[in-house]
């Protein structure tokens, strides 16, 4: 069973192009499932029935896993058994009628426009880190890309003439999205700072767009630290992660009348239903304005 799980992990890496984070999450879920099978003396995946899956999910609830966690385990199981069925390792897929627990979706947190304007203008110095941090904030807020997409950007992904940026999203799918003049200006200042700071012979610099002072591609913890540093100065939102800038990007676009389908394409969402969560954010904002302003509210 673990050999098949290893084959599946290689499939996610090589053929699906999933991020290391997603692969680890799926692998962890499925390892827990295989341990569950071993405890019940089930040593072949061909013997797994729908009832077996229900028992596993029931044990997850008994061990105080949240509905969100269990829903992810259902997704992991579906993907795994679909892979096994297509590769003829099993004759029937037991997950076809498996029901996903209904997860109550929370409205995404975002920073209001005024605070966001102050945040992107906070790193105003001329030092290398200031110019890099300013460019990172401008690109995150100006494009709405994910943290992993930002880190994966290379220097030649930005087209200063066409004013676009090529992004590699989930499943290694590429999309080309517009980038604003403020972000391009910040990138130009940052790019000029790279000249005297690093050797042009460095391959790492030629590839990675955003790098540390040591010339290495920026890493997630560093970007999260940068975002928190500047949001701390302008906003009291509890979460201050790069994803908050993505939420702010989408919410501000819709508040100003952007088309929902266009925002979906910019964000790289597979389904319009994923993007619709931001319409609820806008609706909640309108309700607050109404309650505060209308004499009969």
C-alpha cells in the first residue's frame, strides 16, 4: 500500500505539478488512512469499501478533527483512488459517492483601501531591502497573486513593455495577468538596486525575481515577515499574511465595480464559485454602510 502511495506522490510532483505544501498535506492524510487500515488488518487497497472510508472519516471526527480537515481528507482520498483506478490498481473506485462534510465558509479578511495605500508606501528608504520590500508589497497587492506564485517569479516573467506578468499557479498552470504602473515602477527601482548589489554572473539572480541579500530566492517566512512588518504599522486586522493582500486585491476590485468573471481570471481560480466569496464581503460592507447611514435601518 505504501508503495502505491509513493507512486501517487511522484505523480503529484511530476505530472500534476502540485506545490510541496499540497503534496505534503495529501501524503499526510493518506498515510493516516493507511495506518487506519493496518489497525483493522486490511493490507490491500482492493479491499477498501465505501463503508471503510466512512469508518475512517468517523474516526477523524471522534479524534476532534474539524470539518475543514475532514473535507480535505475526503479530497485526498478521492484523488488517490481516482489515480489508482485510472492506473488499474483497483477495479472500482469506492470514493465515487463519498459525501464531503459541509464546511461553513468564513468571509475573507481584508485591509481597507486607505490602510492598504499607506502600507505599500511604508518602505520608502533607498536601501536594497526597502526597495525590495516595496516591490514585493506592490506586486502582491497590485496583482493578487499567491505567496507561492510570488516566490516562483523569475526576472523574465515581468514584461515592462506589455505591462504584464507571467505567473505559475496551482498545478503549474501559467496565466498572464496585467500589472499596474505603481508595481512596475517599484520593480524598476528594485531591479536597478540589483545591479551594484550582486554579480551579473550569478545564475540565481538572473532566474529569481525577488532575492535575499545573499542572492538566494526569497522564501515564504521572509515574505510573511515583510508583509506583517508593514501591515502592523497601518492596520489592526488580526491576520497579517500575504494572502490578506490577495483578499484585499479582490475585494477592492469588486467594490469599484470590477466584473466577477474577470476577477476570477486574475486570481487564477478554477471555479467562479470560489471567487464569489468576495461578493459576500462586498455585500457585508454595503450592509454596514446602510446600517450606519440610513435613518430607518
